[in-house]
C-alpha cells in the first residue's frame, strides 16, 4: 500500500441489513470520515431520513444483490488509495480508519478482528460464532489467507489488477488465493477492530447461508472434476458436524464466550446444515452443467 502517512481511503459497505444496523455503522464512521469516501451499496434502498442524516455517504441500490456483488460494485468506482470493506451489521472501532492508514505502508492486504457487539440475542451469537470464531480476539498478528472480508482493507491498485477475477462478486477466498499466489502478504491483526451488531434474524441468515453456500459450491466445483464434485455431494451430511466442531474448538481455545456458545450450539448447527445443503447443491449444479 501507499507509503503516504495519510493515504486516501474508500470504505465500501455492503448493506443487506435493517436500516438501524446501517445507521449504527455510519454513526461510528462519522467522526473518522475526514479524507474518507464512504460508499453504501445495498440490496434495499435506505429510508430517506437515513440518507439525509448522512449526506456524506454515497448510496447505490442493487435489488437482490449479495454482499460480494455490492463490494464488487463499490470497488469498481472507489477512488481511494486504500479500499476498506465491511457490512452494515459491523460497528467500526473509533480508531478503525486511523489503524487502516497506519497499516497501509506495510501491507497491501490486511484484515482485523471481529468482536461481539452489545445486546446480542441468541440468534446473533449463533451467527457470530458461525462466521467469526476464527476472528475472535485474542490472537497475535499473523499471515492468513482467511482474512475476514467484513473487516479488511486492500491497496486499490492491487485489486484493480485482479478485476476480472471478481466479476461475479468479490468473494474474498478466491481473491485471497490469487493475492497469495502473486506473492502478496495477507496480514491479520487484532489492532483493526469492528464489532458485530444485531443481525436480521434467523430466517434472513438462513437465506444468506443458502445463497452463499451454493455460490461457494459452484466456485469450488468449477475447479474440480466430476468425481470430486460427486464426493462433495455425498459427503455433505458430515459437513455440519465438522463445521460445528471446528467452531467449538476455536471458541474453546480463545477462552471466551464458552457459555454463549453452549447455548447457541443448536442454532449454529442449523445454520451449518443450511450451508452444507446449499454447498452440495452448488456441486450438483456443476455436475449437471457438465
């Protein structure tokens, strides 16, 4: 990234959450927005009152779009030297932008930690564990190909060199694999923090898991032969157990929120069932296509 001590930053917010979540995200960014371009790409148009409260944010609506598609559209028009990604449910720490700028001279791709926000319901905790157990502090700074797209920043010129890769959406695992193959250091640090607020609820997260899981299955299946895609389908009943056990191990190792996880395990497992089913459908799509 740029060696400039105050590089320009574009924040791209993928917003498929209730308006109050986006409002909290933008309110957290407001004191930090000097020299920052904020782009909100959302699946449903925000209320006029919300847009008027934050006139410095640029809103674009793509009905029905997934967050990776919103990120792609934001990256395509970003003007900052650094592009930072997040989602509407996240509440950036007060030093989020300053930390991004501080890291900009050292890394072309950096991700951070994701904390649990206040007043989470059980379903929110289950979503948090499903998605962010790996990103829960404490952890030491480390190289990682699994940077959380919901709290990550990149050199814009580096992303532009991969533009063709994310035409179907900025699916960060695919992008990170290419960056690593190109010799880019992907660094994850606990210094860069956002907190997950309340989600849109059980049904909304299941729908998201189904859409993302199917897309993931297709992406993997595209690079696999027929036999391996078939194995992916046949092994799918085991996937929820493996994923849930992995979450339990990660949370246990961190020594935090073990009680919350114990209460949320049934929901975590249900979310993982939705993912596994959808991923298997993605592999079936590839088998049928061939």
